[in-house]
C-alpha cells in the first residue's frame, strides 16, 4: 500500500514568511509524528498526535511552530515568521497506534530553505 | 535524559568485507531499539526493532543484536547497494518519541 507522503518535497521561502508543510500518513495509522533533521544529524522530535489531539508537543522549538490534525488523518506543520535557522528537512512518520513499541514509518521529507 | 551514540561516524569497506556498526545508549527504561537506513535525499527506512537484551534479528546481509548498553548492526559480505547512513533510535516508557543517534555513513566500494 501507499506509504507516508509529504508535500511539497522542497520549499524555498524568505525570512519572515509563513509556511505550511503537509503530511498524509499511512491509511489506518492513528499516531502521527513530526521530526526535523539538520545536515549530518539524526532526526529530532517535534510533536506527536494520537488521533486529532497533540499528545506531546514538547519538541516544538518555540511558539512560531504549530501543527494540526483536524480529522485524525492529514497533518499540517505551520511555521510563522520563518528564520534562517529553520532551514532543515522536516520528516513526518506514522504508526499503527501509539505505545512506543510500534514501528514509525517515515515519509520522504520536505526540505525547507529559508533565505 | 536519553542518549544515543553511534560509532564510527563513517565507515568505508570493500565489497565483501564484513563489519559492525555500534549504537550505545543510556535510557531510563528501554521500550524499543530501532534501526533505520537512510539514503541521500530520502526519509529513514525501517530495518529492525529489538525489545530486550539478547534479542537478535536478521534480514539478508544484516543482523541486529541488543545488550543492556548497546546494539550492533552486523553487515556480512556487503554489496555497493548497502551504502547508506544507518540510524539507531530508541523509545522509552515515558513517551512516544524516537531519540536518534547521528548515524553511521557506510560506503561499500566495488
């Protein structure tokens, strides 16, 4: 079946602009995660949804970052007033359910470049 | 705080030359230890999950093992298509997130 999809694959924006990154999880997966990966580093956790609610947003770096999942499927990561330091690959993952035992399957990522 | 350290940072092997990648960790209570493969420009691809010390899993030329302090990814007679970055990650009993190491960049030379 289809894996996790993310759009756009690449996004170039100017400092101060607003961006939205979209994630479409594997059908039937109730848990959804966002991570951020900088060059040469492993992915770092941002936020996790179980269903429609954000169950853990402790990884969001500041209040410019926000994510929603209104119908428990597609999620959007929103970044306001972008800064050059926000440049990274944003990865989305989904798992069948929560619990930490279940495999998280990753999408291809969105490469965000802030000029 | 959970910590994952991978070594070496980079490894170059001749085709057919077996070796091991190391993942050492500290965690309050290990729920799962995960290995992923990541090709340039792509998202991590799941390989294995290990849950308890002594557990081993195999897939083709790869075998993952787990102790109470570290995990190894053994690669036997590698081929050029095994070239990738291998990431180790864990979950603990307190939350759902994966904590990743920085990865080992493996290059297999024909």
